[in-house]
């Protein structure tokens, strides 16, 4: 069988992942809580992958000990925080602001590498950090000026940033784990532990995980199978054939695609100041991602 064209796969991945915020908004409109959406997204994805992991990587999973197990649980905890905070942010701010702010994780990874690992950032990374911080500030200011009544853009944007920082923790823990654990058992362990932690949160907060409409369940299943599994798998496939900076640039199409879909479906628009903030953020994220990946 001939390999799939990497550019086509990458483009499809961007389109698929761009639907995540739309599916989440629609599920929230069906009365599903952000905590339940995050739990089902990760839980369904982990259950789909579990049989493959048990068949091919059972020894790896059975030999987890000590620091490796703690790192896996840490990765799962960060992933749980990432999805809950980002999904919750979509209830309070625009799709465009939420998706762009949550993709700032290359900025936080670069900062963490500089502060914690004493890795001297490259000049391009520093420029990316500066642009991202400026874009974040402009986005916050723009959203406080022009958001719909009933929304809390400051809270939503803060939650999206928390999601980006948590995603950075997940990536850093994963970087350490991937030297000891193959991709499939690592992903299943991270998704599964995150889903279990979110289930605990559901129990503690007495948030229901039943009683939802058929449409709500279909939306959550689509979220797990589409953006979570197919979208990210497409990015990993593309990374085998294309340069990391090019893939990083293409992934920045996700918030753009999400913003276009939100405009078409929810009639969400943004003004000049927001556009400037988004442009600064996208440029900064790309530069930070390129510097972090090539470092």
C-alpha cells in the first residue's frame, strides 16, 4: 500500500482538530458540563486504544515502577487539567480567543526549559516569547471591550492560558517518559489516568455523567474519535515526513479554522484589536515552537 501524501494528511489533521471547539460548544448547548466532556473525550480515546496497547505493549505497562509511574500520573494529571480548563474556557470567551490562547504551550515549554532546565533560549525563541506575551495582552484587552453580555472573557481567557500551561507540563513529563516508554502505552496511560482523575472530580463535585441526549453522546464520541485520535495521529504521521517547524506552522491553522467555523456556525466575529492580538500570538507561537523543537 502506497503511503498517504503527508501534506494531505497534515491538512486533514488541521481541519479535524479545528472542529474540537465547535463540537464542545454544541455539547455544552446540550447541557453537558465541561468536566463531563473532558472525561468522555479522554475516556473514550483511552478505551479505543487500550486493546492495541494490551496486544503490543503489555510488558511495558506491567513493568511500570517508581519514577516512571509517577511521571505517567503527572502527565495524566496535567492532561486532565488542560482539557477541563480549556473546555470550560469555551463557556466564557470566544472560540477564537480560547483556541489561540490554549495553543501558546510552545511559549511556556520554552520558558520552562530556560528556567528549570537551564537551556539558553535561542534568539528566535525570545522573539516568539515577546510577541506571544504582547499578543496575549492585546487579546485580553480586546475581549474585555467587546464580549457578549453574560460572558466572562477575562475568566475564559485565563482558563485557556491555564490549559496551555498544563499542556506544557504534560509535554515536559512526556518528554522524560518517552525515553522509557513506547508511544502507544504512554498515550494509553496518559489518557487513561487523566480520565480516571476526571472521574474522581465528577464524583467529588457530584457532576452527572448520564441523562444526556443522544446528540450529546454523539458529539462527545465524535470529539474523542475525531480531534483526539485522528487529528493528533495525523500530526504524528506528518512529523515523520515533514520538518517540525513546517508542521508547527501548519498546526497554527487550528485556531484559524476554529475561528472560521465559529463565525459560520455561531456568528462570532472579532474586531481590529482582536485581530492584531491574534496575529501577534500566532507569529509568537510559531517562533517559540520552532526554537523549542530545534533546540
